[in-house]
């Protein structure tokens, strides 16, 4: 397989340079852009497999770029946000970004997010998703945890199915509500918190310390492969 | 005013002595007039002249002196004019009646005069109080701060209270010397205090009538001042909060960008799974170096700014040639930076802190270079104008909107719109701060293409020793 093509967009030349060098070292083919306009032009010209996008650009914001990109490409977008830009971050995620890392970030974190985003983007027709000991059969609408059958209400199943189709991806409150409950429910996030806590009671070994269904405060939820617990 | 108001009461011994002498004078005058007139007019009719003598005494000194004066008149009339003269005995019974009538008339007239006088005085006093309250109300309603008005009000209140000195304080009066203070209050609320000289006690009726009215006026004014102050404070707080939030955001952005580059570069170098060539490694190391320098520059800038804002940047002044200062600043730029310097020969020297003015010029130069399009020259010129040396640094950058010409000197402002100012956003604010600390000014001007930032420094007087 040829190297994945990554477009990095940031107006700080030193950040751009460090990311370009490191991502090349990690085996990716890297293109760069310093403005929103350049970003869209490069994305169109290079057809990248994934885009790393700074939220604050001199000629616009990352959210608008994200929305524009989403109108013609499915390539995953990871936004670079900063503390204090939570609102912009959620807006970008709602506009179609797949994930985010918070500045300043370590390279390992960025690479992990990037790998996960690229993996999700691969076409996979498997109707059965396995995450840790959790097995979700999207076709038969059946869920088992460690082989044991779990009974879910239709909304609970739809919620879990949405998260399972996007393993590791951060889904915003708005995105989940729209997808599971319909467009009219985009702002009723208290619904969601209730369903998530019901779902956790059924799928989490310890609902008070979730390991599958993680909360991203102020942003949304993601379903992840549980990391082996150190103390147990 | 005070004198007249007090004539109703004999209050001191000296005044009493004057009153007694004057009364004796009036009685003697009337006696003399009767002695002259008795040749033509029946003596019993002339007794009425004594009434005229008692009347002014009653008006001026009250009944205290008017009654003894009336008795003195009767005795004098009897002694000098009624037979047998030079005795206090009367031969004619009807003369007794005349004397009695005169005494009664004198005393009743006196009493009436005193009452009329007292009413007039009270009316005058009330009118003065009302006039004062009205004028205080007017000046306070005009919105003048109470503090500025208190001294003027105090002086006029002293007049109304018939004391030589009065001081009003809100919420309390300053204790100076031996003054007697009393509270100015309405109901339970104490508005302030008034201090008056102790040897001049306040007329209790004036005090109970006038002071509460004054207190309620002052209370309204004090409340209004308080509200105004609170509104101003709230506004100031809101503004300073907004400024702080903006600065915090800008600082966090400016700190985070170099940190992000350093973190990304360092974690790349530390990651054994990456295949990095020597050149790649050198590049990452360079990034760490460049960005560390940027961070340290930002910290220096922040310290400079806080020193400037705290007024702690005391300039070490010396005489300098402007071209030396420009050269010092030019040296801080990269050697290949496109800067062209053209200064006239006859510039007067300036007396400034060279390090601080170097920072001013370097920050302005750096900014100009940053906004310049690639290959464009930044021009440095200077001229002596109106006792100042004005150094102008011109760029061909995107220019600054007319409305932003001042804003760019605020901390963490970058030019708005499409032009990207990279760097700390503190440079021009610091330049202005140091320029002002050295008695100079910095401002921006729009050019047909680009921006000129000007630094004006006061030209120094040529040293007298240069003539030697």
C-alpha cells in the first residue's frame, strides 16, 4: 500500500515544519498549507487521505474550511484546537471534523488519532463490530458483552450502533441526537445524557468508571477499545 | 446680618453696657427736649415724648432695657417737671394718672415693637434658610459632585446658622481644632456631620428646622454620587474584564504556538519508530531552538509591558545622536533584512535612554518587516520638526484601516483583516510605552501603500560645553 497522503494546515511556520518532518518520518506523504484558501486549493489538488487542520487561520476559521471540505470529500479531518477554543472545536466537529487534538500535543497522540481516523475511513462492509468484549451485530440488531446477550431498547441500540460504526471517533451531542432521534432533537442534549447512562449500565463492567463509552466533556462521546486496566 | 439678628437678646456685658448708656442717652435727650418745649406746650402732653425714647430702646435691646428705661423716664419726668419739682412726690392727683398711662403705653408699645421685630427676624431667617436650601438643591441637581460643593455649602450654612465657621463632611467631618460636631441625619440614617465653633451655640429652633432639611438634600446628592460611582466602577470593571479576557486569550495563543512546535518537534525526535534523517533531526532541533527563543522573547515582552504599566521603566537618559539609535535598532534585525536608512545630517541630538529607544525602533522595524511583502523595502527616514526629531519607518504592507491606527498600539492587537501579524502582538504597545517613558510619542499614519509608524522625541538643547 502506498503511503497515506496527509494535508497539514497551520499558519505557524514552525509548527508546520515540525509536523511535516515528523509525519514524513512516520511514513506519510505530507503537504502543507498556511491559510484557509491554500488549504482548500491543496485539498482539491492533492486529494489527501486525511487533513490536520488548525482552527484559527489568518483568513478564516477551521470550521468554515471543514464545512467546505465536507461538501466534496470524505477524508477525515483532525482539528488542532487550544484550551479556550472549546466552542470553536465543537462547531468544527459539528461541521464534520472527525476528531481533535489540543495544543500543545505530543506527536504520539497525533499519530494515534491520525491512524484511527484513517482506519475508520477505510471501506469496511462488516456488519459486525467488535470492540473489546463488546460485539455489535448491526444487521441483526444484537449486542453481546463477553458472549452474554444484552437487551437494549431501540434508541439505546441506535445510539450504540452509531458509536460502533465510528469506533474511536468523537461524536458530538448534536451529531448523535440528529442521527438517532432526528433533526428536531439537535439541541436536547439532556435526552442523550440519560440514554448514555442507561446504556452504560448495560455495557460497562463498572458504569461509574466507563471504559467503552467515554465522555468528552463539553463535546460529545466516543466508543473505544478499553485499555487494560492497570490496577485490576 | 448676624449682628441684627442678635439685638433682640442682650448677650454680653459689653453689649449690656452699650445698651444702658444708649438708653440713658435717649432718656436724657427726651428730658432735654421737654425742658426746651415746656415753654410752649402743656407739660403733661410733653410726657408723651418719653414714649418716643423708650421705643427705639425696645426695638434695639428688647424689654430687658425698655422696662427700666420706661421707669427711668417716669422718674425723670416726675423729678424735673411735675410739681413739686426735684422731688419724687406729686402734688396733683391727675399727674399720677398721666404717669401711669405713659408707663403702660411705653411698655405696651415696646412689647409690640419687639414682637414685630422678632417676627421679621424669624421670617428673614426662614427666607435665608429656604433660599440656601433652594440654591444647594439647584447646584446639586446640576449634577456637580458633592465633594466639590461641600466647602461652598458649608460657608453659606455658617451664615444661616449665625456662626463664624461651619464645616460639613460626608459621611463624617474631619476633626479640626476645637469644633463641636453634630450629626446630620434624617430618620435613622446619618448622612454626615457638621462642625461649628464651640463658643457659638446653634439656635436650637434653627438647628431642628434647618439641619434636617439640609440633611435630606445632602442625602439625595450623596446617593446620586454613590450610584454614579458604582456605575462608573461597573463599567470600568466590565472593560477591564474584557481587556483581561482578550489579553489572556492572546497570551495563551502566543505561548501555545511555540510550545506546540517545540512539543511536536521534541516528541518526534524522541520517537524511535520514526525514520528521521540527519537533516530532519537538524530541522527539528532548529525548530526547538527558534521557538524557545520566541518564547523567551515573549516572556521578556510581557515583563517589559508590566514594568511599563507599573511605571517602573525609569529611563537612564543620555545625549544620543539619532543615527546611532537607528543603527542600534538596525543591528537587531537580520543582516539581510531589506531596510534602507536615509537620515539627514543636521538632526539635533536627543536625551533618551538608548536601550529603551532601541527597543522602540527595533519593535517598529520588526513589525514593518513582518507586514512587508517579500522583497519590499522598509524605509527609515527622519526630520527635525517643531523642536522634535521625528523618525518615520515606512512599510509597503497591507496598511492599517483608519479606525485601527490607534488600536494597533494596544497590547495583543494585530492588524485586522487579511494581513497576518505573526509574533507577540506586544511590540507596538511596548514601543509606545518606552517612547512615552522617554518623553516621546509614537503613532501610525496611512500611506498610499502601506503604513508609516513615527517616533517623535524632544530635541535636546545643545550642551553649553560644545561652545568651549
